[in-house]
C-alpha cells in the first residue's frame, strides 16, 4: 500500500523471474535461520518453482490470487494436508517479502489460502499403494488397453517419472531395441526437466511396459501430431496438442478414482459426486492420487521389491537424501524385510 492508501498496481512492479525471486528471498533469510530451516524452505519453494515452470510463469509480477488458487489445487493431491500447510506457509512468507521489494502486488500473500486441516492430518503423506496400482492396471489391461490413461498410469508406475518429464516425452524417445525410453532436458522447445541436463537419462521399461506405450502410439483414438518445433509428442490432448502439466494431473487423478476400476468406497454415485460430474474437480475425491503420489508409490514399490536405493535414485532422478526424506513411504517392518535379505544366515 502506498502513501495515499492505495495498493500498488502491476505497472509499479519491478520484473523478476521466479528463480531470481526465490534465490534472493533465501539469501535474505539465510543469516537469520537455522540450516535445517533453510533446507526446508529450499525444498518447499522448489515445488513452487516447478509449478511456475509448468504454467509458463516467467515474471512474478504476473501472479494473481487465481494463480495461487491453482497452485494450491495443483499441490493438494500430492501431499498430506499438514505438509501442504507447511509448504504454503513458506510460499506465503516469500510472497510478503517479494511485495516489500516490489516484485508482486501488496496483499497477494493473503490470497494464498490453505485448506482446513481434517482430523488425522498428521498421517503419512499420500502415495499410490502397490495393490491399488495393480488393480487399476488390470482393469485397463482388460477394458481400455493402450488407451491414453492406460499408457499414462503404466508409464508413471513403472518409471516414477515426474509430471514434467512425462509431458516432455516424444514418440521418437521410444527405443524398441532396448525396450526403453529417453528422458531429455529440452528447454529451447518448451519441455525442461526439473533438474536440467542432470535429469536427462534413458529409462528401461521392459517388454510388457514398452508394448503398452508402443500400442498406445498406434491407437486410432490418439491424436498423432507434429508441434511447432517439429516434435511428435507422445501424449496428446483431444485437440492435438502437447498436454499441460495440469492436464496430466487431472488425467491421472481421474484414471485412478476407485470407481473407475471398481466400486466407490465412499458410497457416492458418479452423477452426484463432485469429483466425477461434468463440472467436477477430480482432486475432491477422498481417494484421489496425483502424479506425485504415483511417483512416491512407484519409488516405494521399487524399494520393497529390493531394488538398490542407488538404482532407484538414478532411475527416478532423485538424490538419496531426498528419496529417504520425502519419497520412501515404507513401514518400518517393510524396511526390515528388505534389510534381512542382506543379513548373513
């Protein structure tokens, strides 16, 4: 608010990229907080940066209350409510500081609303359980083989890819000879990876999983298009475009609604359900599982299947430290069951 009592308008703001804004905020905070608090802030704000990148927000000046509402919806299905509260508090603190340096509108931070915490909010973060993933995949195998939803769920469950990586895949990234798929950082044509060139890699699929993707490419319902950069997106919308990150988010959540492949555990009917109607918000299903929840479940399943943590780290493009802190959803007994395989008889 200026001296006349009016909020500053965007014309008075100084352009600043989200990346620069986060770096400057963290530099400002560093002398006054503990190292653990700094690490938490870095992680929470990295999620905000990922969203900005997916939504094409290159200037903090552009942020609106509606954008912040979309950010909350985007993140809500990925983490437990208590975790969401903590992450939003870090973003809100950054928004207030950015307002002080004229990078966002005054009062914008107060438009970032966290959902109320339900009972039991301290429970473990949300992930896709292996048995539920298998039920969903069996359903798609039998009833909607090689559909977009089938290929999408199969790919994320098999590889644990981030949504941004999935979005950036091309048909030409499939390698039939090696039953694998290439993940590549291509910022110049609109599909960057979260970890830049360091996230580029080949990922082994195996015969079953590769065939699902190859058959999806040949599915007559799939729109086979070439974009403005001469690339053939692997996943496409009905309009024949590469999907946004938010589109992939909605596709995954809807495909994994329990009523898609079985009975509703919440005694709802699709016509009355706020997560399934024509004007629905898919994440309002109490059993919603987002792409990030599928990724967390895939990582946990790999670990339970005795895949070496170092292999999971490289395959899923996540450091061992972050893997153990944010992705490993195994129970203590499950961890013991894996460790006992390495104990001498």
